């Protein structure tokens, strides 16, 4: 194992030179490291000691970049991802944390000029998905600390692991650019390999008497079953679940550091909810006989990292969600994992849409687990005083709205425990007694919920007004209505293509010239012509002419006949669209659902 001193540090500022045939990346942070040369022909990379000279004919485009995210290989070329703008959003355990404000995708595909026409067509289709990828949000990084690990896991790292480059220390579940880094790994480009996490980073400071408390909230999204709300539900056969997020709440005060980790994730068995133009598509349980095996594998993986697990299920007991709730409950009775406890809490029946204070009933049921398993506490000398020995795993259907309200309640209780433990709060003192701390804590969790929700559903979280203000408001209810409609639109008409872009970036679909080179596999029959905008246009035109015919002569048989024909056409088209809703939705083409 190499010594820490010999490990190259990550470059923090670089100059990008864009020549007609190559890209050159030159470190600007005072290091004496070699520059990187990237071929625009095929994406091949190598270190160089001297940059090429510029001249009247050879004039490059130059700009500053702040990191290399990775390289993606397509049919005939590659694309290099670099960070062009960053924003410092706070610090994690004393190290600056940055948010990716924008990144640029640089094509290295000049070899495409000599490719076959079908390769060119496929390359253009795949490259089009990268335009969607550029809009991905919530990417964070640090040049100095491993963001994929919680404070407790960082403290437990051995000396040999701490000497490794950050990308090698990273938990692969939360390494957003894991697949994109593979080419850089093959070329041994450690100083350029910047680990990226997708999720949320929120932070505030508040005064408690004469002392300052520093609270940070970090969310880490898992990439194993990453995707959009309707196209990634439930679990895969290996037990990886959709919208799996590790949320770490860190409190720093008077030299102490307290860390508390929670989890959210979809119900861990195979189920789906495929969009079909209805407002709430039906839930389908896939291969129900495999549910115990999938759930057991999921919880075994959690126990390896987090030890004890309390699974809190917030879905409805009745209606469409009831079947999933029943299946989850029955499955949990069959798995043989030790230290796993299942608890159902019917959020909507107990709390309704406004009485979220009734979450105190849930807290009464989980307080014993929280007290037994605690949180991680480090002293000023970085000595571990307490371990977190278990984790609460919360889910609703989306693991967004109900889940965020519940997790914020648990996080609030833990902050109060921690402040009592370090002697800042008295035995009965609560956050409510400190208005500024109370307000900032609510905003912290509301912003966290919004950011996670946008990444999965495309809209801010519902019920966010309660998290933000402590009560439901008319404005919040109206916003929830608008966001619910927006989710419907995105789910049905946008997210299929976005899912393709996500699958491409994370290597869930690997482009290969040996397979059928097309983003869109062949369709058959009427599916070739299925277009919701066209169908809607026909329906509206039919209704318009039906109405106009009635106006021309409401009592003339000829016009009544025309009106009937136009209206019948509209009804027939609308009925066909309703009966074949899935055909008219924007669906993923690369990685088909089960």
C-alpha cells in the first residue's frame, strides 16, 4: 500500500483547451502534475508534459473547469463530462462542499465521419439523450473528503483505506459517476477522478444563548435502481430498491459532532405502476412468490452496513395501496433476518391531510428503538463516545412526501436528544423554545425534501408547507394540487426519455455495436402511429365540428347527422386512447420494465 504522501491529490482548478483534434486539460492549482490530452477522434487519453503551441491557424477555445466527471462511450465515439461551474454550499466535517452548477459534455466522436449510416443514426439518437442528462440536478462533490460515507463510517475507516484516492474509498452505492469513471480508472488518472454524489446538501447555523449550533443535512441517492418516479418502483431481483436514499443529519457544537442516519426506499419486493394516462395507474405485484427472497436479500445488505433495521411502512391499509401494504407485511413475517423489525403506520388514516401532529403516535412506537440504537457522537478530540447501532428505514409509495414529513419529525427528536447529551438543553427543553433554531430546522428539512423529490418526481415535495411552517396552509394545499398535476404530465409524457438518459449514464444499458444500434426498438402495428398530441387534436377537431354543425342547424336532420358523426369520431378516438393508454405514453426504450 502506498503512503498517503505519495497519493496524488485531486486537481481543483483546470484550464480546458479545445483544439480541432484534441482537448487538453491543464492543472491550475499550483501542482506540478502533468496535463491530460484527450483525442477528439476516439476519446483516447494520455498524460503530456508540455502543451502544444498555438498559432494563427491553431487557435483553441479556452475555459476554466473545476473537475472531470468521467467519460461515456457510445456507438462510434465517446463523450467527456467536465464541470464548468460550481458553488460552495457549506462544509462537511471541516471540508468545503461544492454543488455542480453546470457541466459540459464534450464530444470525442470524429471517427463517426467514417462510420456506416446506421452507426451515425444510432450515435445521434444516443447523443440526444445526453441533452436530457445535462439537466440532471443535485450533484455534489468535495476535493478533500469522501462524501459517500457518513461520519461514523469515515471514523471507522482503517489507515490503509484512508490512504486510498477518494474514488477508491467511496461506497459504490452512492457514487453517482461510478460508471462514467471506468475509462479514467483504466487510464490510471487518479488526480482527475472526482467522486460525485447525487442528493441534497443543506446547512444552517443558529444561536442558542451565546453558543452557535451548526446543523447539516446530507442525502445520498443510490444508483443501483436509480430513475424516475413511475419507471422505477419496488425492487430488482437483487434486492436494490427504487429511490433509496441515505440521509445523514449532523450537529456540531462545543467541539462535539453528532451524526444520525436515516434511510428511505421503495417497498423491497417486485412491483410496478406503469403509466397508462390514468391519474393513478394500478399497482401490479410481479412474481409474488419471489417477494420473501428479494426482501430478505435487501435487509441482509442493510444489516451489513447499518446493523439493526426498523422498517416503518406509511402506506394506506385500504384501496390500491392496500394490496402492497398487505404483501409487504406478509413478506416481512416470512424473512429470517435477525434484528429487523417491521411497523405499519397508516399515515393518511391517522394524520389525514392536515393533522400531522398525530405523528407523535408513531414516535411513541419507535422511541424504544431510537433510544436503544442511538446516534454517533464524537468528541473534540475525534474520540467516539457513542455508536449508532441501528437505522430507521421509512417508506410510503413514492418515499417522498409522507416519508419526508416523518423523517423530519424523527430528526427533530434526535437533535433535541443530542443537545441534551452535550449539556446545551435541559431535560425538558425542546427546539420550540428557540424560534430561530426552530424556523431554520424546518426550512432545512423542507429544502431537503424538495430537492430529493425533484430528482425522482420532477416537482418539489407535497406536504412541504407542514415541514416548512409546522402546519398546513391554503397556499401549500394549492401548490400540492399544481405539483400533483405536473407530476401526472411528467410521468406520462416526459419521464420515459429521462429514464433512458439515467440508464445510459449509470451503465444499466451499455451501448454496443454488436446489438441492435437504436434507442428506439422496432414497434409493431398501431404503435407505430400512436401519438397522444395527434389523438388529442383529432378529438378536439371532432368536438369542434360537432358543435359547429349543431349551431348551423339544430333542427335540421342533415346537420344533426353531421354532428353525430363528428361526435362519434371523437368519442371513438378517446375510447381507443383510454383503452390503450400505455401505448400513448412516453416510455423508456433502453431498459424495459419487467
